[in-house]
């Protein structure tokens, strides 16, 4: 048998040896980046664990996921996304040691194996990779920016099996993403509970959509004389035990999954339904604002969908306003501008929400077809006691008016805040001082009156 095998091998041509070598390489490497693939990485990790156990040493696994990569891929195309992944792979190669292993697991997910790494070594290595991957990427005539979220697990501290080490690094990576990304976190056992809770909420969100368990509240907006100028639609969700789940908690999870698309569509339909009901009862409602997520802003059929819902409800477009956060607008200004132009062509009003929280300037937003700007509540909160926040509010109002934008202050809760905003020339305000969010069926009398008595207005 040995003679037969050797005889066959001897008859192989050089070309056949090359093909065999290529097939072996392809089976173990990622076709796009040339890095090891998942299968090869897991094999190396198992060997490294066995070696670490024999030598009573430790090792680390760093799992990296690119923040907002899907936005780049969706808006600029898969070709640009692939070029970015190739450059990320090159930077990883350049910034690890010769003994380290780098692999691409899938999509924009990479992993680094650090053999013989101690708990004290890892933070500096992770910080170096974070800095390297956060630097701008020059791809053709474009300069792109992305950052990594990095999760870290150690053997034997966290686990002594390849599957668990990778799973725990993945859990830590999602915890880093939940903190806003662009950071690295060590795995902690309590993260397992957080990950389990996230999956539970995602599952219950799907149930809530099917069972129509969401409701809308509406918070009034007024001008600085107390005249009602609009309402903001705010989604609420109560579980079967009537214990409310905070919107910031479930909206973030909905955005990470694809559920925000369905929830967003439901909100638009429900707002139009309430507008129709008010009109049918002889009430002329004010404009109602709806928050758009960054995912919705990337939908190529968004304007068509809104037009269809307005038509089905027989509601005029000037009764709708769409608010997008500053962060969503700046993810890709070209895509945001296109979607907003399409919406604006329908006749709806458009505004930037939470302005100031994304640290961009009004000059960055000049290309967007906006009608209004909302000052973030974090600047309104201390406006009466913090000179810096007062200066920010004053400058923002002046610059917005210079660009022809209406200015709305959100989170107004005290008479002192109201008076200062009125002196600064703010156009509108909303917050607990004016009115708390309420169900549509309780707002009929307020809408008919068209104004709210505000203690500060006197």
C-alpha cells in the first residue's frame, strides 16, 4: 500500500502540487483578506490552549467588530466595504506580534489570538489595536472612519475551552458596543446575564409587534407665548405585568436587530390613524413629529412608503414632521440628504433632534434640507446655572436662525430655563414644564384650545 501511494505521488506533476497547495490554503484562509478563517483559527486556538496548560501559562482572545460598518456597506456599496475590510486586515497584521494569530470570522468580525499574554499585557495591546483601527482610511478618493468594539477573554481566567473563550469574547464585544463602541472590555460573568436579557427583550419585542402591545403618547410643543405648535409621538411598551420597559432600552435593541424597521412603520401608520381620528371628530390637529432611526434613513423606499401611508389615511403631508438625530444624519451625509430631500418633496417638515450631542457643527448640516433644530436636553438642563451651556444655547440659536431654521428646546422643566430660552430668542419648547406625554384620547380639549397656560409666560 505504501509503495502504491508513493508511486502515485511520484507521478504528480508540479502543476498538480501547486493546485493541491492552493486548495489547502483556501480551506484554511479567508478569500478576501488572506487571514485565517474560523476553522483554522479554532484549530490554532485549541493547540494554544493545550500548550498554555502544559506550560502553566495564559493566553488572550480579542474579538473585534467594526462600528457602523453596515452603514458604509449599504451606502457606499460592497466594493468599498471590501476595500475597508482588506485595509483593516492589513492594519491588524502590522500591529500584532509574529507569534500572534489574526483571523476573519465573518463579515466585519475579526479575532486575534495572543499566546503567552498575561492579564497585565492585554490592555496595552488592545489599546494599540483600537488606535490603529480608529485612524482614517484613505480608500481611493474617499476618507472613511470606523472604530472597533473589542471584547477580551483570557484562558484560564475565563474559560479553558476554545468555544467558550470565543463566546465570552463575543459577549464582551457586544457589551463594548452597548457602551457606544470604540472601546475594549474584559469579559465579566455578569455580562452573560446582560446578553441573556438582551435576547429575552428582542424575543419579546417580536411578540409585542405581533400582539400590538405598543402604544403612542404625544408630548405637546408650544411657542414662547404658550400657543400649541406641535406634538411629538413617543412609543411606549408595557409588559403583561404592566411594568413599563424604558424606550431607550428596547429601541437600542430594536436598532441592532431589524425590528426597528417594523416598529418605525407601525409608528408612522399609528400617527396617521390618530390624525385621521382627530380630523373626523372636527379637531384640526397640529403637526405631529415622528423620530426616524438611522436604519430607516437608509431605506431607499422610505418616501414612497410614507406617501402611501398618508394617502391611505387621507392625511395631508403638512401634518407630519420627521426628526432625525444628529448622529444618524452624520453617519452618511450624502444618504441622509437624499432621503430627506425625498421626504421634503412630499411636503413634510424635517428637523434635527438632540443637536449638540453628536459634536458636529451646523456647517456640517448645511447640506441637509432642514426646517428646524432641537437643542439637546443636556444643554437645556443646566442652562440657568452653567455659563458654558448658556453660551452653547445662545450660539446655537443665533446660528440656526442665520440658516433659516426654527429652534426648539427640549427637556424644559423649570421656569428659569423657560425665561432664559425666551430671552435668547428660542422659537419653541417642550418638556415637563409645558406638559407631560399623554395618550391621544386625552388630548382633544388641549388641541381645541390651541394653547397651554405656562406659569413663566405671565
